């Protein structure tokens, strides 16, 4: 049994990690640690800086997740600052910015970083393409889920339950890519 | 003659620092150093983290400036992330967010941090209250200047030249407060 702690204050993220990793024999606990997130252009930069910080502080077996919604016609906004934009502007603010814009293409992206006991690092990034809906719909999920419709769907992420969302979502994909890499790393370090 | 270098990639900021400090016998050069800006709620947190980083790297006699536009009815947005919001959404995006909002109160805030040769730190924050205009006006200044009207004025910051802007602006006020503190510190360390 592998046990890793997830550094997050978001219960929705913790739920998605547990849902995806428990079946692979990976136990996920909530970490009480924290690290500084830098202002950067990409999720990877934020994750790399945090891992460097954790390394210095000798914290191991910990996972971090940075995700964001990137909207094409807004130059990638809110991107790395999605959680701040959600807190201040909310879904309504994003819909207002998208008002009268024909190009509603967007993608959710998720970068997971992990620092293992032996000092090994794992960084994976996955995404899901879609579009911004005309109005908020659904009550499941969290963050900008009510205004994001993944490609090939007519429902928003918030209208799709976790069982259906995880197989296609940015975080579900990133968690599975992470698990594959992790299993390889853990076996190699035996 | 005191000589300090300013860590900025923004020529507008450098101009305002020089304009305000040269008459006080303080020479301002452009620093080639850089430091990480963290994601935070306040400008002060960003500045403090950067000063800590500079201290560790033994860089001295350097000034940093973090500024932002905080809009009341948008929960303080874009705040600490003003430069990112300017790059992605621009003035037009902010005006769109403000569409049909009666409360247009906002303030510009500027936090200046400085690490002196002897290891002493100076941190000052000043602001200017005002409101978001109905449309972009003026071509002077930079950033969100074309949509900010300071209290007691009918013109935006971009319609007011640097000579008139510095006496009332957040940065002008912060630079003068900084100069007063600096002069005290420099004299005390003699």
C-alpha cells in the first residue's frame, strides 16, 4: 500500500484524488503542509517552484495539484489565477467577459507534482478541451465546472457526476497519468 | 548621493521613480536582478516575500514596487494580479466586467520595498481612491490609467500628465513616503 498526502485546501480535489487512486492501492491523506505559489504563466512553473520549496524543507511523499481554466478569446485568462478569479469574479464574471464573444473555446488543465521519499520528482500535465457555456448549469463539482462544457458533451462538468466526470476531466486524466508514472518509479526504487 | 536600483521591467515605473527621487538627491538605476512574486491577497505579502529572497541572495540597495487596482464591486479584482489582468483582459475587459454596475469605487495601491546595504528593510504602502470611468480616456501613463479617475478629478490618470499625476498618485505618494523613511534610515546608520 502506497500512502501519499495531498496538499490542498479544496475538499473537491481531495475527493477526486481519492476516487481515482484508491482502486490502484494508493491511499490519499490530506497534508497539513503548505507552500508558496508563485505568479507565473504556466501551471508547471507554479508546481516546480513548490516542489523545490518542499525539497528544501525535506517534506516527502506529498502531492500538489495546480489547475486552471484557460479561455482562448481572453488570452488564456483566468489560467494560473483561476482560483482567485473564481473567488472574486465567479462564474458570472467570466460569463460577462464572454458576452458577445463568438469564440468560446477553452480548456481546463491540471498539473500534478509529487516529491517521493527517495527525492524523485514526478510532474504530469493533462488537459481537456471544451467551451464556455452561455449560462451556469448544474450543481456538482466545484469552481468553474458550471460553465465548462467538455468537447463531445452538451452538459457542463457540474451537470456530470464525479463517476462520469473523472474519466474525461483534466484532473482525472492527470491523476491516471500520474499513477502510471508513480507505479513505475516506485517499482524502480525497490 | 544615494544610489538605489529599481527592480522592474516597466519603463513607466522607472520614469515615475526617477521623476520623484532625483530632486531628493537619490539616483535611480534599473536593476538587472529579478525575484519571484508569490500569489497572495495583498501587495505587502508579495513585497515581503521578494525582500526575503533578495536577503538570502545578498542583494542590497535595491527597490521593488508592487502595485494594483482594487475594484470594490469586483471583490478587489484585479488587485495583486493587475498586470496579468491588464495583459489578458486589458482596460476593455475591466469595463465589460463593470458594465451595469452602479458601484464603480476603486483604489490604486502601491507598495514599495527596499533592502539597504546594512540589511535594513523599508516597506511603505500608499493608495489613491477613485472610480472606474465609463470608457477609456487619455494616452499618458500606463496599465489601467485610462479607466481610473482619482477622487476630486474628472480626468483619468491617462489624461493627466506625469507632472500632475505624481503628486496625487498611489506611486507618487508611496515614493515620497519611502524617501522620508529612507532619509531617516540613512542618517541613522551614519
